[in-house]
C-alpha cells in the first residue's frame, strides 16, 4: 500500500501534529512538494502533500484562505503541511478555520523537522512500495509461468492471475468464444462480454478496452486486452476487478499478456517447422507409408493417428475452376495428390479458410483433441477425429456460411459472393490410417460436388448415397454432350428419321428392338435402320457398352429429348 497522511503522522521522527481533516488521513500521498505561491495549482498533479511557510500568503484574510484551501482541495492535493516557528509561530487562525471548515487535512510541522525530511520519507515509502509491487509482479510472473507449463496450462495461469488481482480472469479465442475462466463462477460473467470481445478482435493488435458495469453490475470493471504479437489478434484476455489495478496488479496483468502471447503466438520458426512436419506426415500417409508417418509424427498428434479419422479439404468460395487440364482435388489418385495437393506449406489462405482453420484448432484444443492441419496452395487439408469437436466445428462453420449466403449457392450471398469469408468444404468418409489416401480422394470429390451444387459442405457419404445425374449439370459436361450429339441434331433438323428420339428410346429399352419400336410407333426394321444411321453419322459402334453409356449420359446432360411420341397410325407388321 502507498504511504498515507496517517503513516506520516505516525512516523515518530517527523513529529507532525494534525490540526484539521482528521477524517481524511487515509488519503495516499504520491509526493511531498514545497511551494510558497499564492496559487500553486497549475504546477501540481494531484496526490501531493503541499508544504508551506506562508511567507507570501495573505494568511490574515479569512476569505483569501478559504479560496486558497478550496483550490488545493479541488486540485486533488491531499493535505497541507504548515511550518511552525518560521514565518509564524503557530498556524494563523484564518488558515486553520478555512481548513477545518473544508474538512481539509492540515498538519503542523515543528521547526526542528525540515521539509526535506518529509520529502525523503514520502520518497522512501514510494520506492518501497514500487519495490514491493515489482517483487509481487515477479512473483506473479513466476507463479503464472509455472502454471502455464503445468498440466493445467492456460487454466492454471488464469487462476493465478485472478488471485493476484483479487478478481477474475478469462480467455477468449479468435472467434470470440470463451476458452476458460477463473474462478469458475466467472464463466457466466465472462460470457456476457462476447460482443465486446469480437469488436476488440476486429481491431489490429495490440488493442485494449475497458468495460464498466457489465450486465448491469455497478462497480464492475473489466479490462480487455488483445493477445498477439503481429497485426492479427490471436486471443483476448479479460480481467475483472472492483477498481483500477494498482502497480502490482498491472505487473501481473502485463506478465499474463506476455505469457499468453508466447503460448498462442509461437515463434515463426517453430510454426513453420510444425507446418512442414505436418505436411511431411500427410505426404507419407497419402503415399501409403502409414508406419513411417506414425514414426515421424511421434506423440505430436496424440491419439489422432490411432483412431478413425476424416480428411477435410477446404478452399475459398470465391475461387473458380482451375485452368483447363488442371485436376480437381484428389484427381489422379493418391500419387498425384501427394506431389501437388499436400506439398510444402505455401501461400496464405483466404480469410474464410484461415478462419475455418483457427476455429477447428480452437475447438480441438478445448476438447483436448489433436488435429493435423496443412495449409497449402490457398487450400486447407485437415485430419480430424471422426465424430470429434474439430469435425463438428468444420460443419458448424460451413453451416453458418450457407446461412449467410441466404439459402442461395455459396459464393452468391452477402458473405460468400466472391468475398473472402465464404468456404467450400469436402469431407471424406471415416477412415483408418492405412486408407488416408483414399479418404483424401473422397474429400476432394466431395469438394468438387459441393462447388457444383453451390453448397458450403458435402460429405462423401452424401455423394455415394445420391445420384450421379446431378453431376451432369456441369457446363463442361454439357459442352461435351452437345458436341457428341450435334451431328444427330443437325440430321433431325434437316432430314427424316428422328434419330435422337430413336436413340433415346432404344437405349432406355436396353437395346430391345420390339419394345423400343413400340414406344416410337414404328416397325422394328425402321428402328434398326435408324440405329445404323446413328452409327454411320457418329462413326461409333453401338455394340460398345462404353459408347452406349456415353450416349445415354450425353442425352441426360442435354435434357432436351421430348417425351416419346408415337407415329400416327398403327405400326406396320413385319
């Protein structure tokens, strides 16, 4: 505690006497200052014990003394020390009456006590208080350091910090979600600050804010402090106290910020090393080297590699198709994926994908799960525990993206729409460590389907249990189908035979001549002639099952074949 007027009075070596303001002796004294000016206020900062001999004061004028005392009181001066036996043997009555009338502390300083002794006493007490604060701050730092390195980690650090500030402390992740709070009763109060935390998060680091009266609680003071050494906020610390923190408490808060910065913003070299290790582990898994991957990973990913997991591939919703000839994610099998899709960490992710990565990491950390994330080529590849918190966080983030898109295709709404916030996510079926390569291909296929359908997230089970026909809506497939059938359309437009309708009927009847001819209302020999014309025009044999499959899918992709219309009249008999 800082020195007070009462402490100075109790100092037997100073022999100070209290003449007025006995009820305000608990005021802390920041400094002792000597001034004989009639108005020293412009040169004061508040919290001073003003020492005077009254050589230049009009101490005989009662009104002047009332104004003098009132100015000192309004300026925050904590008391007045009058030197007896210098200019005046005792305190002049006008000054004494003015001090007593205002309840302003007035101390009589005996002649044998020099002002310098009082200044030294205040200075020594301030230095001792500063030393105690620094010592308490270092002790708090040691305790919080031991706590954060213990099994309790961040929760232990918050508990120590709350004890040192005689209040509560809470930590929020980059999404604004509450990570931990101490003591436990503070969780509800901390949850009320979510909006303020998000506003602070959107500012560049380092930022702080003070919120008073949280939840209508008078006297509740909460200080928010962003965590992060760069331009991006990585987390937010909240410290709740009943009054502004003192010097020792401020040291404790600053130490906590430093420690949390070290734990949440790891050094660039370490982060890059972990990214490269994760990429190497993923490449080994995609190459079918599960045992080598497990050996390289060691205990870094906990039990993740021993449990059923899912592969997640995500990219920005505003990204468009790759250049002609480029492969979709997972195309070309695991070998191609190993060299191109899971290479070394590279270019930065779009903001939406980075936000998904951070939300996934935060959810896994809160649940005590492990997650493997590889950021490469503006795409995120993640291995998450099947049914775990990280997988649920991915689904929740994608769901919010679709909701923000207003029910339309992702990339077309107010958040998706070519902005940096939307994401498209593909998720594999559950897989074991030995089948990660296949799961990666599944996730890539699901991602392609999600983009075609305008969805934020598609799981491989959705693709496998659905129909292939919706995939034919792709513009490239339509272009292929139009090119394949163009010659038949041109024939029907300028000649006779209705070759497209006849081909459709014949394929739909699995090559059964009589049934297809009956559908068309023509003789079977007429249908045989038309199919020979189809083969001649296309230059392809209908005996080839691949040709029949391609023609059927082309007809479905164009979706222009009208319902079968029977020729007028009855079919001729053969």
